[in-house]
């Protein structure tokens, strides 16, 4: 591909044509750099292989780019070299500029933009030899002003060597004695093709590192979120509490909490931010922290939710909102609830052997900053009664073979009835509903799943 051998004779290196124009796109021989002289060719290939090995071993992208230009200057004997990469608007941006002394070139980065553009657009290497001022002007004002006498420019092709390149390598010289030959151009083009592969490998390596870093961040965020969930759930004398959640991705937009609230009550919380992933997880952490603070200072659940809504409306982005169930449970079994756009909580009445749906009270949080929330509903839990607060991910668990086959409120109610007819405690009830929901969905979760179960076991 790169080492196309010429005829082994004195004519294997054709002389440069007399009176040739300043540009030579090297169509026949632009990749031919072997002469047929075994000694010369052996040294040439050795130099090329060493340059390729040096460039290919690099993994740090910035140092790789610098080394590419330094090697290009060394290989061609040029005075300076530039690496230009494609910008977002399709323009060519100088990424690296170096001198033959291996120093970064900061001043006077003028070069033949017309040659660079031609190579980039046509995907063909170009050699320019300047023998007069008129030829310099023909190549561009910058060539004339800089008194350039020789230019080489080759494309850095994308994988597959088809389509537009992602940049060009450019070297030039002002020395009158340095005129790049077709052999120089072929050697430079061969190096550039290997450099393209090295650049691709470096980018793939960086992408791999970035994926690892991102996964580590997600794992850390997931671990922090798990720590925010109460591991040893608080309770009151005569009650059992248990929570369960599973994130659809590494982090969840759902959360539950059990908090000691003002007045000796126990606050029961289940929240669900729209979506799932790292964005909603950040909102849940903020909402959970705000709730914990307000619950210790404010006794009325309506005032607590109103304060949280005002806080979220100031900071939550458009299109996001938080649905919330909040219950304040007293030792006497009194339960005052507030439901802001959340699925209805379920209350198993042991004496009546039926499930009661608790009411909703207002819109989701983060939508209406002036909304005031109120809760006038008060129910009492008697021994054997069970409260189940859950997120819509449980209700919307869908059978894989039936796209409309949601578990739904009816399915969860049946699971709750079955669990209580067998006298299961809070923890066993939560696990049974969660496992049944996952089984109904074929073992996969399209949305975050969250449950909080409270059972009154006895009169204190």
C-alpha cells in the first residue's frame, strides 16, 4: 500500500520536469518513495518504521500531536511544521505549530491556507516548489511574504481512508537549497497514513478512559444515593416500617425516607422526579435534604410541602417536576397525609379486609411557585392495618409479551391483600410486592421502583 517499488534501474527516480508549475499533486508516484537501491531503501524504511513506532506508542493525545509534528519535520528536513485539525464549522484550526529545533511556534503562524484547504477538500497530498516570486504569489500572499521555497502537505484521512479527512499535516522551508522531491512527498504521505491510525487509536483510548471515568462517577453517585436511603428504617413503638427501591439506571429519580418530625411524629416520604439518571438524582438529593430540614422545623405537612415547592421552583429546570407523598404518623395511629401529584397510597384495613385508596391534594412540585398545599385528611391506623406508598414505576411494570399489560393499582392491591391474608410483616410485604412487580416486567425495570410500607402491629 505504502511501499510501492519502482523499477530497479537508474531511471527508477524520474528527474523533476524542467519548467514545471509550482504545484505537484503527485498523482503518479505521490506514495512512491523506494528507489530500487537496496541500501538507500533499507535506511528509508528504517527511518519510517522508527517514526511510526514512536508515534504509535504514544497514548497521551496532546504529547502525541506534538510528536507527530516533530517527527514530520525531522523526516522531511523542513524548517517548521503544522498540524491542522477540522473545527466545528469545517474550518482548519492550527492545533500544533513547531520549529525544527523542537520548539512551539507562537508567532507568525501564516502558511499557505490555499494548499492546506486543497489537500483537506480533495484528499490528495500536495508538493509545492517555489522558484520565483510569481510562483509564490500564485500559491498565496503568505507564501510570498514568508519567502517560502518548498511546501509539503498531506491529509490525515479518517478510518477507512474514505470521505473527508479530519485534518492535514503541513511542513515548509525557506531554504533555497531545500526542494522537496516526489520521494519526500511519498515518504511524508506514508507517515501521515500511519499517523491517522495512531490518532484514531489515541482517541479510542481516551474515549475508553472517559467511559471508565463516567462509570466511576455514576457508581459513586449511586453509592451516595443508596446512603441517603434509610438503611435501618426508623419506626415508632407498635409499628414496622420497611422501604425498597431499585433504580432503572445507576442512579434514581425516586427516593423514600423516614424522618423524625416536629411534635414527636414520624414522617413517611416517597418522591419521584421525572426521568431517571444523574439529573433527577441530583434533584432528589436536594429535595430530600430540604424535606428533612423543614420537617424538623414545621409541623403542618401543607406548610412543609409549600416551602419545598417554592424552593424547587427557583432551581428546577423547565420540564422537570417532583411528585410527592408525605405522611405524618403519630404514636396513637393518627396519620395526616399530603399527596402532590403522586400515585395514591394504599391502606389495608385489617378489620374490614379491604384496601382503601388515600386521596390526592394538589399538583406536582416545581411547576407552580405560588401554589399553597393543604391537608385536612386524617385517618387512623389500627392494629393489623398496613400503609403502602409507592412510585408509578411499580404500577407501570409492564409484561414484555403484552405492551398494555401494566401491573396497575388493581394488581398491587391484590398483592397487598394476599400478603396480609398470610399475615406478612412490613418487610416481607415490601419484598413480595417488589419481586412480583419485577417478575411481571420480565425482570427489567423501565422506570425506577420505590416502595415504603408501614404496618401497625399493636397498641402501644
